[in-house]
C-alpha cells in the first residue's frame, strides 16, 4: 500500500484532495484517502511561542485548529464529485509577521481563484459557494478588497472563509479566527459536504490557503511565501 506525504501548510487539505482525484482519474488508484490534521499546541510550540510562555497575541493572530479531516476518492459512489482543480503558485508580498498570516495568504487565495475562473472560463456565480481555507477575519476582508481591485464579481456567489466558520470568533478567544491544516479539512469534509448531501449546495469551490514559513525563516526576518490550491466539488444534481 503506497503512501504519499504532502505538505502545503494550511493548503494541505485541497492539495491532497487534488492529488487523490488525479490518481483515481488516471486509473493509477482505485481508492485514495486524502487527509489533513493539525494540533494547536504543536503549532504554537513549533511556529510561535510555547503556550506556557504566556505570550500576548495581537488581534491579527489566529488560533490553530486541533482536528483532522479525511476524504475517500473513488470511481464508485453517488458523489459528491471532484470536477476541477487549480494548483496555485507561490505569492510573496513581503510580509514578515507570523502573527498576521491572513494578510500574507489573501493575495495567494485571490490569485488562485482568478486563475481558476480564467482557465475554466467561468464566473463566480457558477458556484453556490466559494470558501477560502483560513484567511480568517483580517485576510477575508483583504481578499474582498482584492476581488474588487481585480474586477472579480465575487458578489455573484456566497463567499465565506473556514477560519471564520469553525469558531465563534466574535465571542471566543481565537483572535481573528482559525488556522491550521485541519481548518479547511474539518469544515469542508464535515459541515460543507453535509450541506451538499442535504441539497443546500450543488457546486462549491474550496480554496485552501497556506503560509509556507518555518521557525527559522521568520526568525531571520524573511518574508512569508504563500500558496492556495482550489478544488471544485459538485453534487452531480442539476
């Protein structure tokens, strides 16, 4: 049984799903399991400051999700179906603050969405929902500004962010919202696919976002390169 490890930071959920769908579609695999997970304490210790340190966090910081999400892809079944995928490119706007990853990742999310719409010659209204991975409150607002700047009519559809959906960020102590590899995985494979099975959604575009920093890179003052991968999921019911 072969296993392929992938890592795109918080974009891992859709990176792995796109890879799994490609393996199955090319008949290289009958079944493929795509999964992603994250843990709050691990992320704090590795990328920021240990929780025991008691460091204060600015409002732009995000709270890493402790969770996991997995999806089985195969030729069998009644759906939902993976119909399209757009692999993103690195976007680095020169931001260096690891406590403001939403702002760093927003340009990558918009870049991938713009590429997806252009490549498939569709408009945002093609989807009932476009959801980004974990931009949270700060990055979400920046993304909306970038949509306007790039003349992308995002108002044609419902646009949400998983980082603002998984927690009650207005009342819980999660700063700007959620982050982590599990953020988009839990929301997509749990909440959103359940909505699709109920018939509330027919088509959605999930755009998982990732900040490709390391503990050493940000300590050395290097900027944070970011990426986003988009996967279209459809119910198959018109």
